[in-house]
């Protein structure tokens, strides 16, 4: 790492620094320390969503990024400590933070930035690193308050992540209501991701039913996940069982990997055994960390109810994908519980900005005009709050229920239609997406809606 006196850097930034001063006195030295030479970054990088203050990537052979300005790796959005006479408070959750986060997310996801993996938001008082995986932008760190005592540690943390990006996106399929098709979603999402040539690991962390393991016809291995939860000496990689299918030539071909549920997990539902798991609900995350540089996607099938197992699954994940049913009002209400209660609890535990929730989708959806009207009425009731004398749609919940609702009335919710082959596929021990083109199309659309570019 390039040596720099960060105390001097911070001393040179005035309390009322505008964006230009933050740019010259903080961001340019930051880029240097992060390992980007002056010909590896450009200012005012134009995207279709606007102009990012900086874009950067390493040079390749004769391709100098400052000249070609293509395929950026990192974008940076800079704010002043003060704009005009107003203090720019970028602390997480503030209006300025939300506005700036939306802005940098738009840059990262722009068509001219498809190679971007990272984004930084800073005003030299606060700084946050964001990561991009496909269509998902998620926090890679908390929004961190900068001071002389922690600046070296903060910069080192950001540099380590930029230099060693995780390959996998870890997805927990969860709703606190049962019967909404979490396991079916997990299996078929894994199947269509594999058909897109992605390397996938599936974790069945249901201690009682283990439906995912059974529906794929798998058995627990010699090393069990339940044992790895309490024994550091065991290699969690040895829990993996391949899910194989025969190709047209009759040869067995691995489709994706599975860590199966096992008979020993259920004992941890009892408090005296749960207490034996060091770090509790954070243990699963530690165990699967060794896989994040090996797979493209890690899918966790979580049980219902907020127990050790569901909390562990959420804690281990980058994003939460929540199946609901348009005629199952408890599933709609419980999604709000996950967003408002469970995720903040886990974020407080993790202290790294994650995980985040994705918008809900309707599963097993057989829509009629009347049923959609009832569902939207229920959602309206769930996300309406009182503000002063008025009732408004809660801006903290609205994006998770009606993500396309802007100034108009677009209440579109993505849906996977009801289809018989999906429910009967388990008898064949194959994902429905491998048995029927229509099922494949449904789940491919799901993958593209949330994770994959077209």
C-alpha cells in the first residue's frame, strides 16, 4: 500500500469543505492508496444515468484506462461536507444518504458500467463501499464515520475487498410464513442458474423437514453439517453432495452441489444443544465463507419461524428473496416483519451493511382481477403509515412491495404462475425447470428479474 500521512490529509480538509476540496484533498489520495495510478482513473465519467465523479480500473497491456475510458471496475460518488450553506450528512438512513445511495446505485447498474464491481460513496466524513453482483447492488461495508484513529483501518479494509472480490452472491430464500414455495423456488432457481453456466451451491438448512434434500434424492454424507456447526476440526467441504443427472448419452453429469440437511440438525432446536454452537447464528456464515470465491451463487433454503436456523440462514446471506402468495395474506404481512424486524437485528449483529431484502414476488400465482385487487388492498394496508394528519405509503416498505411504483400507480409485482409440473416434480427427483419448458421459462424470468442481465 502506498504510504500516506492520513493525519495531514484530514487536517487539510476544512469543516466546510465543498465537493471540489473533498475531491482534491481526499479522493485523489484515496485512489492512490487503493492502488490506482494517475492513468488508471478518470474524473467525470459519463454514464446513461448521469456523470460519476470518478471511475477507475487497472490498465491492461497498452490499454490505459485514462485514454480508453472503457470497462471501469470502480466508480466513486463524491459529496462535499457542505453544499451551499447546508451540511451534507451522509450518515446511513439520512435523506442525503438515501439520495446519494440511489444515485451511485444507478451509476453502477448503468449499461456503460456492466464491468463495474464496486462503488464508493464519500464526503471525507463518511465513506461506504458497495458491491455489484449481476443486477444486485449491496453494501460491502457499513457507512463508516472517518477519523484519524480509524482511517488507516478503513482504507485497508476497502483495499482488501477491492483486491479480493468474492465471486458468489449468497441468497437466502425466506419468508416467515410456511407453504409459500421456498424449497421449490430454491431448487428451480439453482437449476436455471446452472443452465446459464453458473456454478451453484445449495444449502438445505431445514432441521426438521429437509424437503430439498429429499426432493433431489440425496443422502447425508460422512461429514454432516450438524457436526461442522460444533467441530472446527471437520472440513465443511466434505459435507457437499453432488446433484447429478444423466445426459442424453446416459452419463451422469453434475448439475450443482448441495450441502444436505441431516438427522443431527434437529437437536439444535433445543436450547442446551444450541448453546454448544460457538458464535450461534453467525456460525453458518463462517462455515460457508470458504465457498464465496468458488461458486457464482450460494442458495440457502431456510425454514420458517425466527429460530436459530432461519436467523443463521439470513445472517449468512447477502440478499433475502421472499416468495409470497397473492391470496396468502399472512405471507404478505410476514414479509414486512422480515424487513422491519429481522433484518435490522441481523444488520446490527453483522456490522457490515448486510444483508438486504429484494422485492417480494408472488409464487404459485393464479391471478384474477378480483384476487389482484384484494392483494393490492392488503399490501396498501400493510405499507400505509400515519404522518401528521395524513396517511402515506411508507417509503421504507414501498420498494419491497411495489418496486415500480413511482409518481403513478404501477403496482406490478413479479410472479411465478401456478403450474402443475412444479408441484409434482419432486416425485421424479428432478427440478421442474428440467422437466418442462414452461417451468424453465418461469424460473429463468425469475432469475433475470432479480439477478441476471439479459
